């Protein structure tokens, strides 16, 4: 697959997604399977089929519990199994369930240690094992174990020198 960053300016200009006079803020792009391009914007998440030029928008609908949890989507990732993970601003972590045609929401719950550290997701990274690392602002890191479907919180603790050194985690990258 060619690097996306080399073709990005030309590709975005040619995407027939939005009205010609509409200003769209794009926060993140992710190449998907089957000619798909996921586009995280300030007005929802879009799935653009590069072959058919068709677009499927996903926007928040307060009356629909399986809609994306907020319209400003900061990050989107399609993992190695074809599962789409989205990070709406202050909306937790959303996973697209293609069978239901909607989203499952993972949210912070202070009473549950296996919930997200925060609802403000800034980074999603799949490691070589297929597990997810989720960077949070302003509160730390979550590890999602795909085999057990459990979330582990990793936080800054000033009394523990082996904890995170800082609270916010804006980006996560696997070492080579």
C-alpha cells in the first residue's frame, strides 16, 4: 500500500463528499479494507469507498443509542481484523458494529476500574498482538486486551517511579 501522506492533498481535493462551499475540518484519515477511506471530521465520521465514490456518513443522533457518541471525531483506526475504532471528542471510545449498523460505546466510569481512564481519547494504536493501546487526555493510558475484551487502566502515580511519567498521553507508538 503506498504511503497515504504522499497523495493526501490531491485525494482530499477530489473527494466528492461535501458540498462545494462547505468548510470541513478533517482531523484524521485511515485507509480501510475494500477500497475504504475513513475520514474523521468535526461533523462526524465518513466512510468513503474509493472505487464506487460512495460515501456513508456517521453522525451523532441523541435519539439513536447506537449512533456515534459525538460529531467531532478526532481519531479513527481500522485494525488488522477490519474493526473500526473511533474517538469522538469527549465521547469515549466507539467501535463500529457492522452487523448492527451502529456503534458500541466504551465510556469512563469512575466506579469501575476496567472502564476508560477518561472519555477524552487522543490516540488509538494496535500492537503486534492485536491488542489496543488508547492514549487519553488528560488522564493516562488504557490497554484493551482483545482476547478477554477487558480494559486495564495505566495512570500517573507520583509515588510510583514505574508508573506513567505524565498524565496526558497524546500519541502511542509501538517500538520496533
